[in-house]
C-alpha cells in the first residue's frame, strides 16, 4: 500500500512539472513579436514598382504584360470600387478604374491542362515584397469570382499610385487581403 502511495505522489509531482513546463512554453509563444507592416517611404515604394507582369509557371504561353499591353486586351470599367481592410472597414474608395479580368490573362497564357478534367491548379498574384494573393482554378473558371478578379491599371483616369498594376478580387467580403499592389507576377502551379 505504501508503494502505491509513493507511486501516486511521484505521478502527481511529474504531472505538475509537465503542466508548469507547458505554461512556460505557452508564455514564450505568446511573447513572440506582433507582425506589423512598416510604412514605406516614397523612395522605398518606388523600388517596388514593377513595370511589367510576368505570367509564368504551368502555362503554355509565358507572358510579359505592361500597362500598354493590358490596354489592348478586353478592358473593363469598374465603378465605385471599395477597398476594405481585414476588419471590414473601408480603407479606400475608387470612383472609376480600368482593368482586365485575370481570367482573360490566364486564357491568353493557356494553363497546361492534360484534359478537361485536369483542374487542380492554383494561381498566385505576387508583389516584389513577396506579398501574395492566391486563387484556385475553380474560383477563376467556375465561379462568380472569375468575373470579379481584375488587374487594375488606371484609377480615376490616372495611372495607379501604388505600382503600375494591382490585382484585386472585388467580390471578396474583405477586399484588402487579396489586394496586391506593385503586382509583378501571376504564377500558375499544379496541386500535387
């Protein structure tokens, strides 16, 4: 009986030790730095401007698009575009902008599909600072998102302020997270 009590006491002591070490781990995790986006100076932001977009990856026709080449494609005019942050608050409002559907660009690049059932692709819109927005093949080609995802090149009759081209999905509930300033590439990858 005495041996059982000793074993029980050792077990309780061991359990308490484990609980305390677990608390320390949680405290260390909670002390990690908060991720913040630093404000860029005008000089720094000019370094991020890309004067072309590369469309690459799992495509038959890699493209290098400029604002001029986008203007030669089927251009859409978007009225009253609201850019919202992750909290849903309106960050910017654009009265009118010119853009090309991402879908149109991908159709021109032609995704490498082996047959009509080969649809396991994802698309990454990437900025020079490595900010990314991701879309699935189904969103772009089999969903209303495909008719609402654009590459903007003009705002209120002027070139866009933050880079020459911007990717945005206007039917997202919160447009900010998939709003890519300084767009430099559209990359197509196959899900493996």
